[in-house]
């Protein structure tokens, strides 16, 4: 495994750091009070920079980067808690690139890379025992068309998506569909979230789709969903890594400035040890994430490494952000301070694409247990 970055990767990081410091400072606080939950203007700017098309072929408007490049970019976004549907749109596009038909690739990937299309995976089903009023899953055939009904929860930025990736049980088994979000049979309700990141409940009632809307082979959805979850888990690990790096930086700076009883609190051994624990957790997330990204970029099996990274990242996000808030004291939960944003966002990132327990089960299975 090679941790050395190439010249192009260093250039990407330098550009991302400068751009995000200039354009994204305070953005998360601003946009969570808006209906969109992100900045459409900034979305177009990152499209022009080539970030949305980073891992897509040139023929679709991309720049043919690697998944490792994508991980590095998302890590920088995590430092700035950059808000928007970047991660989920990227992995949705990759699923179309790997499994979609030629018409889907030609129609949707260029629209995605130029910033004109947002795609969200709508894959999380509610527990019917928790809410009897939900629209239950149905997938029937009528006049050669599929009629889909069902409810999906926590769809990221579903209210601004142009397409959904939706899994349904058909007569051929679990099948993935690429559905037009503007279909009149679809309702989308933004949900309240501690992270302010606008997850949505998406309800389908009699939505008509054709076989041309199927992603991959009918009945083979589970294989594609597994791939989507692997990509998503690793990118969430990278985002968490960036967040924790920034939380550590803010906390050390605060400990070196804050005086109590005539001394800097950073001189206290208890504060020093807590910051050391934060640094250890942060570096562990970084190394595990980089190892998994390197393997994926080389086309090597990486299920275990991805789950190791996400399990540690999920738990570390809670530990590091909590210590950051404790060391900041009351300042850390003031609305005007950035610390509370990272603390709130950490919970959403911890759970996205599987929490620590979920991914420990995968690691254990990979070990033969």
C-alpha cells in the first residue's frame, strides 16, 4: 500500500482547500435554515471545477480520476462540513456507470457531471410495525409496465433530486429502478434532523416505470446495493475523517488560548490526554480509510477494509466530537461557534451507510466468524 500522493492529487487537495476555505466558510450554518439545505450556486461551481465528474470517463464529461482521488476530496469537504448531495450523487452515478444501460449512461451521467442532475438512493425501508399508515411495497405489471408503490426513509436531499435509485420486489426478484423524481405518483417530505441535512421520506403510489428504467439485471439488485453501500460507507469514513481533523484542530487551538485560574487549560494533563486520544482516533480513521481507498482503486477486494474504516469512523466521530465539546465547555454548544455544527453533523455521519455495530458484523463475517 502506497500512502504517497501523486502530483495531481496534491494539486486537487490544494485547490479544494483554497476553494472550500473561501466559499464554504459558515455555509453549513447558513444553508440548514433554507428549504434546499445546500447552495445551488456553489453546486454549479464545484461542477465547473470538475469535482462532480471526478471519477467518470471523459466521454461523459468526467476527468477519469480514481476512487482514491474521490476519497481525498471528500475528506477536505468533511473539514469544511460542506453541505450538499455530493457523496450520494457520486455513488448513484457510479452505479449507473457500472450497471446501467447505454441509454441511461448517455442521458444521465453527463447531466450529473455538469451539475444539472442530482440523484439520490432511496433504499431504506421503514419498519411497518413502527408505522401502520405507511404505503407498503408493491410491484405489479400492467400493460408491459411496472407499477411501483412503497415508502423509503432518510433519502438524502430527496426534495431536490431529479432521479431516485429505488429497489422493488418484482416477479423476477429484487430489482433496481432509476425513477424520475417528478413523477406525479411520488411524494417527498423533508424530515427534521439534528444535523439539519434534509433527509426525506419518499412515497411512491402507482408510479409507472418501464424495463428501460431498470439498472442492471432484473432480480440482481442486492449485488448493486451492496456495491452502493460499500462506496457510500467509505466516502462517509473520509468525510468523518475530515470532520475529526478539524475538530481536533479547533480543540487544540482553544486549549492553547483558554485560561483558567491564570493558566492555559492545555497545560492540564487531563486536557492533554484527551487531545491525545482525539488525535489517535482521528489518525486511525485516516489510515483505515486510506487503506480501503487504495484497495478499491486497485480493484482489489476491500469489503473488510471498508467496514473496518466505517466501524471505527462511526464510533470515533462520537468520541472525538464529544471530547471537543467538553473541552470547549459551554462555548462548544453555542450556536455562533462551529463546534456545535460538527457535533450535530457527527450523528448523521455515524449512522449513514451503517453504524459501527453493522460494520463490525461484516468484519466478523469476513474473518470467518
